[in-house]
């Protein structure tokens, strides 16, 4: 009898606002350096990626995740982590060098898209994004509404 794979009970925390505010051109999966209580909070899904961004330090060629809030773990007691601290992202040097080149252009930023577990490790998906204008956002909303109306019309049963 074949063994059943365990269900992945770990959450996938997505930044739904990122695709609304930015045109995402390319994506990169990175590891993240966390403390013990932060890992427990991520496993509970207590993360807010909405205001976060990634930055590259060109001198040391390191990648950091800034302004992402990981809530306190309630069972940890007095030894807690800072909720909004600068966290180091783990990527290859060649990937970081290419990000230095792409983010040097005006209006380009690194946006965290999702945080999830992969083979027991926490991964962060970051995307290279260019900010959308308000008319682009309106067009996207209009397109989503028409697609939704088409799906509704196709699923309705005719008598």
C-alpha cells in the first residue's frame, strides 16, 4: 500500500495588492533569514506583506526585505522579535547583481509577492515591479468585471 503524502498545512501568504499597484515583469524565489519566533508566526499566517519592499545594498551585494510585519508569537514569552525589522533575503550573487541593474532605473521597485513554505524552508517570492497609473488600474478593474460577467453568463442555465 502506497504511503499518503501529508497535506501541506502551512499557509501561503500572498500580497494581493501587489498586482493591483504594480506591473510585475519578472519574479525571483529567495530564502529568508528569520529567528525562531518569526518562523512560528509565519507558520500561523501572522504576516503582512502589504507595505513591504525589498532593497539591494550595492556595496555588500545583499538583498533585504524591509517593512514586512511578522506579528509576535503569543507563546514565546518576553523574548520576542521586532515586528518590522530588516530581514536578509538569501539569493545567489548573480541574481542579486542582475537585480542591482534592473532596480537602478527610475520607478522600478522590488515587491514581495508571496511567502510560503517549500520543503520545510520559508521562501519569499519577490517581483520586479513598475508602479501603475490610475488609468491602468481602472482598465484592469474594468477587464476583471467583464470577465466575471462573461463567466456568469456562460454558467447560467437556460430553461
